């Protein structure tokens, strides 16, 4: 498997950005794993300042909340946008 370009963990939730997708594992993978192709992401938003989330919406209308540390929310959003451009 490829090495992620960026990864962040928060309270057992892990987000990894690869060159073509994002993989999100909830609670060490116990609650499941989601793979989101970068080409299907239509928007990336920061949740309210008091919530540790980055919100992703796909072109198909699916919505995902990626739990991430408050101090890394902006960086995660920037890394997703950067990966989409390459």
C-alpha cells in the first residue's frame, strides 16, 4: 500500500490522504472505514469552531465528518485541497 501524503489521528479516529483518495477510520476501525476518492469531493468545510470536525461533501451528495484535532482542522482542509489539485 502507498504511504499517505498526510495523516492525522484524534481520539481513535484516523484520516489519511493519499494521491487519489482519503481513508477515514472511526474508532480504530471498529466503527468502520471509509474511502473517499479525491475526484468525487465537491466541497471541504471547517465545522463550527467548537467542534473538532472537517466536513466533506461529494458530488453524489454524500456527507462525511472527519474528526480531527482543533489545531489541525485548517491544515487538514488545506492538505485535502492541495491533493485535489495534483
